[in-house]
C-alpha cells in the first residue's frame, strides 16, 4: 500500500533505526528496500539534518 504513495516513505523506531521503507525511497538511493531495515537513519548520507530532525521529534514527542 505504501508503494502506491508517490513520495518517499519510511518508518523508524525511537532508536532512529529503519523498520521499513517504501519502494520509491529504496529506488531513490539505489538500495533494495530490505537493506534499510535495522540501519540508523541517514546511514547513506553525509548530512545529519534529517537525523537531527527525527531525533528532536522523538525527544519532544509525548507518546
């Protein structure tokens, strides 16, 4: 179902590790989707902007 979404979609846990990604995101980075599972977010980039954003979200989230 998430592969029908025309954007890049991922789901991560509070440890900032990927639980899964849609095929669009996997294709954007030229990786098979299963290779993201268990990896820390941002593992394929030099920039920490996305990591920092998600880390702040989890730090301030009132779940």
